[in-house]
């Protein structure tokens, strides 16, 4: 399905739209907090005064005065709800919570229970205010992303820097960014170096130091000196736009539990209304001393108790809180449904390069032939040769710290699949693998046969000079990540890699994985994952970062892309994005999913449990409208407060 391009100017968190749609109140306006609370304050004050006048039996507080007094107290909080209920009826949606609250409270006035009628609607309004505050808090970390949108870009045009809208900047233009300003677009650093706060993109507050020629990303904050960048993407395709798009879409994608509750409420509410009618009239045929007013009162209590507010409010709020908490921790779930899916995973399959390793070659060891050359001299010969190559291994060798300006290579030729031949300072030099040495009758130490990592051998004037071991490094938290994943209850941890099987097995053994397989093409990885998923209880999460991982990310139960700034294809395909390159965040994603599910289930049990008890008491005439208020609004408030706990939780 083709995705609609994101216009950052139009972003409004979907949760607020959903909330307005479901509950009929727009809490996102520009009115001050005091103005929002005024109706509830006025209604509460009049209710307390009215109850006091009733209690002390004040003479002037006659019946008609009571009706007027409590009617005025009802209007500030009740009129908006009644109006919303009427609008819903006109649009064909009769059985809403507004309808329930309206007929319950108006019915209370009809039978003379004025204080109870006002109290029910007042506490409902208070519950809505609590809900509004909870939603705003839950989406705080997501709204914070909107604050990192750059508003301007200083672009070099006509021999001067001019301030323009970032959306008008083309690819390849030069942009200047001052200290404390946000990078407006993705690009390449033209200055010698820079220090950036990338918290908006990665969730990590630690400054990131970037060298000349490396990538910088929109939304990062420049911390040190004036810098210049050359743009590589348009504003709509920048990293921060992509993250905002994912977050916005995530709030719109509902979990199965949310969808079920919505459908349930639409069936449940009309059933409740008809049961209330039955509670009112059926006893007439079975009860000798039937009193219409008493049974109507019980029916009204039944309606108030049965209102599904606690469920339709707290469950979406719980999932939204989980999405916000994950975002705060540098983890983007593409929808609430994936919070649920993450709790069902029992098998974690991971790629090697770029997932648990850094994906960058480094010199692990240098071994020289004693008596022939020193390490520094051999490395000068090797670096002079590799300077002519663009291979990633050559780049790793060139990072070795040694002054080799006096060593120059000439007549360098490549032997396909084996290495290089050339002349350095008048001496013939061979650089490459064992087959290259064997081809030229150069004796190689037998110890090299046991080395599984990449090895570069050096021969000078036909004599073996030594070798360099090149290896990809494990990420700093890789071993800790495996430990935490196991502690989270995952039964199998597997590695599938396109790298050599010997290297894959060695890394897997170091990390204590259950099993591993290397030398795989993308389709081979896909076949292996499909086998795991075909098991009766196999629920597989696959973690990868490259284009070649996209098929497996799409096919697995949960696809997790490492690095919010990584391969566009992997990020587009995955269900969850780890915005940093930290594999330890995988265990945290599992824990956040489980915490969210736990709170949602707690709210469901709380709501149904309390309502069931008070419903029985109400039908038997043992509960009043005040107990009904607690069973509805009180339980809703407790559920909201429980959902908000996600924002304060810490996951190691």
C-alpha cells in the first residue's frame, strides 16, 4: 500500500481526535485551565450548598426552589453531555455513554432525586477532566517530537546565507547551523567535526560526535560551533519526518483488545438499556407491592453502573501510555497491536552484522614473523599497498596509527579473489589471503588455519612477513542484551547471518546463543524463520538492519529494525524500530509490552468486577445512586490513574 506523504504542518496526535470522537469533548482547545474547570466548580459548589440546605431543612428551600437550584447546578456539566447525546442520536448512533448518562440523570430528576442526578453528571465531568489530563501526560513524549521540527534553514544562495522554510531546500544545497539550533534536513557534514544532541531521534541524551563527511540527521541539535552541511534529502523525506510519521500512524493503529472493546461497547450498551427497561416494568407482573418509582430508581442506578466509560477510556489510554513510554525509551512501535504481539514472542532470531556487531571492520591483532620486520615496519608495507584499495578491509587497515609517508607503493595490481601485488620502496610485496601465498610458493604458518576471522597476510620479497586479523566488533551491550532477553522469558535465541558460518558460530558461542547458522542468502533466512514459525507454539521476532533483512522482517510475527537511522527498506518493513543501535532495547521492548498488557487487563478486571458487584446490589435495591457513581466514574478514575502509571515506570 502506498503511503501518503507526511505534511509536518498538519500533524495533530490522533489520540486526541479519537478521544473527541469517542467521548464528545474537545480538550485540546486554547482555553485556560481555569476556564475548563469552571463548570465543574460551579456545579460542585451549588451541589454542596443544596445538600446542606436539605440537611438543615432551611425553610425557604421549598420544592420548587430545590428544582430550580439543582437544575441550575446540573446545567454546566449536564448540558454538554445531553447535547452530545442528542447529536449522536441525530447521526444514527443512539446507544452511547452520553445517552446512558442523560436518561439516568434526567430520570433521577423525574423521581425527585435531584442531588443524585447532579452528582452523577458532575462526577462524570470530573472524570472527563481527569481523562484529559491523563491523555496529555501520556502523549507528552510523543508531542515532544513535534517540538524538534526545525522551523527555518540558513541556506547559501547568491553568495550569502538566507533564512528559508526547510521545505523549500533542495538536495545538494549548503546549509549553515549555529550553536543550539536544530539540523533542518538530513545531510553530510562539511565542517571538520561537530557534536550533536540526537535525543529526539534515538532517545539517548549522550552527545554524538560526527566527523567531516559523515551523515547528520534532521532534528539533531548542534552543540559545538557553527557548522555547514550539504543536504542529501528533501525535508519531507528527512529522518525526523519519518519518525513523526511512524509515531502518528502508531496512534491510529489499534490493538485487538481496543477494537474488541469498541465493538463490545456498541453491543453492550443497547443490551443495558433494554435490561433497565425490564428492571423497571417486569417486576409489575411478579411483585405484589410493586411501586413504579422504586423500580425506576433501581433501573436508573443500573444504567449509571453499566456505563462502559472505564473500559472505553482506560484501555486506549493504557496502550497510548505504552506507546509513549516506548518512544521515550528510544523504541517506536508502529501500532498498539505490536505491544500485544511482543508479549507473545517466545523465539528471538537475530542477524549478526549491524545487529549484535557494529558492522565495521577493526584490526583485532597484528602478528609478525620474528626476526624479519618489526610490527610498525610490516604495517607500513601493508598500508602502502592497501592505500590503493577501496575494500572495507583496506579501510580498517588504514586506521592503524603509524607514520608511513616514506613508504610508497607502485605497480599495484589486483588478483581477483586473492589480494594485491605491488612494489613498495623497490621491494615486491604480496598482500592477501592464504591462496595468494600458496600460489606464489610462500610458506604460511599452520596456526593461521585455525583463525576464523578475516585474515590479511603479507609477503615481502618472497618471505612471509606476518598477518593481520580483521574482525567485526560486538556492540558494547550485546552480551548484556542476550542476558536480559533470556531473563524476560524468551526460550530460544538464534542467529542467522550471511557471514561465514565459522564466524557466525564463533560469535554465537561467545554470546551463549541456542544455535546459529551462517552463509545464508536472504531467501535462506526466510526459509529458516518460516520453519520456526511453523512450530505449533512458535512466535518469532526477527531483528535485522539491512535491505537483505527486509523479507524476513516482513514475514516474521514481529519484525524489529535496528537503528531508526538505518536502512530505509528495513525500517519501512519492520513493526518495531529500535532508534539506537542497542540490542539491549529488545528486552526493554518486551517488558514495555508486558507492562502495557498487564495494566490493560487490570483495568478490564477492575471495571467488570466492581460493576458486577454493584449491579447485583442495585438490582436488589441495596445500592443507591451514590454507589452507582463510584462504580462508574470512580472505577473510571482508578483505571485512568492505573494507566498513567506506565509513564512513571522504569525498565532496566
